[in-house]
C-alpha cells in the first residue's frame, strides 16, 4: 500500500480536542490535496473525526471551515491549476469555496468508535491516560481487519507499553505534535524495537508533506520535550520555594518567572509556561513519567496544593490563557495566586520590592521578540551572559544557575539515551518551545 492509498481511509480519535482538531485539520488538507491530483481522480478519501462530545464536533465544523479558508487563500495559484478543468470556477473566491467544500466533504464527524474499524491509519489524540489509550486502540484493532497503523500523540507514555498492552505488534509509533499542531513545526517521532520500517517511512513522508521538523526521540517516558520541560519546571518551583524563606511565596514566584523569561530570553517565564500547558496537565505528566525514573522524583507538592485549590490554568477554546498560578490580562500576567488567602495578589502591590531585590537589569538586555530576529545569536548570547555573570546581583546569580541547570538537564537527556544528540535536544527546545537558544551550550561554564 503506497502513501496515497494509506491516506484514503483515516480516523482521528479525540478530534474535537485542541490537539485532535489540529491533527484533523492538517490531515484533511493533505488528503484533499491528494484527491485533487490527476492520478487520484475517482478515489474516495474518508477522514473520520471521532469524539465523544457532540457539542465539540459541532464547533469543530466551524473551526475547520475558518482554517481551511486561510489555507486556501495562501495557495490559490496551485488550486487554480488543480481546478483547471472546472469551467464554472472563475474567480479566486469560487476556487477557494470549492476547495473548502472538497476538504469538508472528506471529514465525517461522529461519536461512534466503530467508524475507525475500516481505517488504514488512526491518529490517537485522547487524554494523556495510558489505560484509556490502550483500551481504545485494542478495541479498534480487534475489530479492524485491515491491521491499521496507529500514530499516538502521547507526550509522555512509552510507546512500547501501549504497543504491548494493546497487542499492536509493531503497528504503533509515537508521532508527538506540539500545541497547536496547525502552527507548531515540531514533531517528535518515537519508534519501538518492533515498529515497522515502512511505517517509519510513511511517517517521515507525512511529516514532510506537512512541512514539519522531525526530531527522533528514544522510547523513554516524557521523550525529549517533556523530559526537559518537566525538570526545568521543577527547578523553577524549587528556586521559588527557596526564595520564599526570605520573602512571600507570591513575590518569589514573580521573581523566578521574570528571571526565567527576561534573563534567559524565553517567550514565557517558567510559571507562565506551566499555566499555558495547564497545572493539571503538568502534574499528570509528572505522574506518568515518575514511575520510570530510577534516580529522581518528578513530583511537586506546590502543584498538588494548587490543584487542591482548583488552580489549573490551561487555555480557553479560542487559545486565550486561563488564570492559573498567575492571573492574566490580554497583555500578560498581572498577579500571583496566594494559596494562604486563596486570592490573587497584583504585581503592582509588590513589584517595587521584588525588582529591588533582583537588582538592575544588565546593559544590553533585549526582549525575546527582538532576540529571535538577531542573525548571529551565538555572539549575542556569549556577550549577554558574560555581562549577566559580571553583574553579580541576585537576579543575575539566579539566571546563571538556572541556565546551567537547564544545560545539565539537556546533557542528561543525551547521556540517559532519551535523545541521540545535543542537537536533537536543542532543536526540540528551539522549535517546540520557541527558546531563543538551545539549552546545551557554552554560555554558563
């Protein structure tokens, strides 16, 4: 079965979720584009959008139409070539509408799992729950005579465990999109010892068609991305707790978040990133990973306490940030949650004291949005962190220690066999987390 044939009948599980909807959109467009090629005329392409939520599926239709419209507007020249035999399509608007209809015609929203029983390829994007994933995939495989391939979007569960417990015998691999899939360029590809070679080749071809950057990760819980992020988050939490011995925890969280963003030139501080992913999601991923970690404990009592108080973070369906450890307005974080008083403390009420404790920002500071446009980043960061080191104020000391720890996490991922190379670790953090520089470097020696 060739690439095009494999994509004739596909299912996406969890299609109404944030990850599933993005995977559905990308796959629907790829399938529609294949259907327009002359060699595929007459072939039927079917994409089942499977989700338990009727309301979620209803909203999915509107999301798909809006996103397909944006895609079509970017490739009207190609579409005009594909629709050259359609004399009824005169204006670009006609061609765009025809394309939207062709893509949507492929998609079949349903709450029935049975729809996947005829698919050749199944994308799994349900919740990060190993038992649920195994149950669903095993159910499908027992009822699907076509021996389908399974691409799981898990960000933490070892693939070999899903493979073994669901009895998939080499027909599953990890294909971890980053959030949101329609925007993020990175995909982590995770194989098992049994993964079929032809399945890997298909995965690489599919990723190439979607213009994704593929980084291989070995099959160890958390893989590269969460392997680094979870430990980086724990370090940030640990530093805030240490600082809380000499100041209120709210101020300590503000300081660590600001230092990890500004001094390390990241798009978000570490506590904002935890909120973005979701306090509940971060806590859950740590629970998934922890049993596989022999020499460390991936657990945070602070996150446990936040969860007990209902502080979860995450995002609304439109992508807006929900309040979590930090409170947000459109311009960004404005307050920190106080667990004792069960309310948010505005930055304005304490930032003067906190900023004074940190000290003056060293000369040469540039925000992340500016730094990512710099051509010679290595020269810039060599100079910047040398300046930070020489400043020797509280924030500078914290920043240098944070960067050094981030570097150590990255190197351990390589030495532990999670990542094959330093470059793979750096690519994941640069591409998937939008860091301005890779964690493995020489800036903090």
